[in-house]
C-alpha cells in the first residue's frame, strides 16, 4: 500500500428493511451496490404486490458508504432496523438428532459426518426461526 492509499474500516451489518407498498418495485438494492459501493447479501425477502415488503439484508462496506446508504434508504421512506433477533444453540441439551439441519435455509446447522454431532455457525444464521419449531429437546432458542 502506498502513502496515498488510506485504509477504510469495513463494517458488516444485518438489517431489516420494511418497504411501504408504493416502493416495492424500486431497485433499492441496485442503488446500494452501484451508488454506494456496498456489498449486499439478501438473507430473506417477502415482497408481494400491494403489500408492505420486508427484506433482510447483510450489508458490508466502508463506514462512510454504509452511512450514506442508510441515509438514502431513510430518505425514500424505508424503515431500517438492525436484525435484533438472535438464535442460541445449546449443545448441552441437543440430542444431535439432526432434525434442524434440512430445515435451515442457509446451512447454519450442520452435522459432522464422523462424530454425528450437530454444530451451529452463528455467522450464517439469519434468525428465520424455522429450526426452533422442529427441535425436539428445545435446544435452539430465540434471544431478543
């Protein structure tokens, strides 16, 4: 890196965006990428004609670009909230039955092929709560 280059701290945030129904056809994610140089990963989306849209995004980029992107979203009238739900996996009470594994849409829950033990990768989790419903010993819980 030469002396003219500066290091910018990259941040990663998971956000819930709530779109008023008149905005659901706007290319919002496109503008975050193109105009604000943010990387986006759509974790969950619920968008229907004539209804409020909900989008769960993981957004990463420089703090400056992230802040400008948030201003853009809020100026449009999009409600932006941090993804405040969190999933807790209690390995001590887990039966390691594997019922949660096929239901997880992002592969946050996996079974080791040799030990047959279930593991949880919190960084992949989108807090969709599907695993909670299928866990027999209730080893997976929602933390708010």
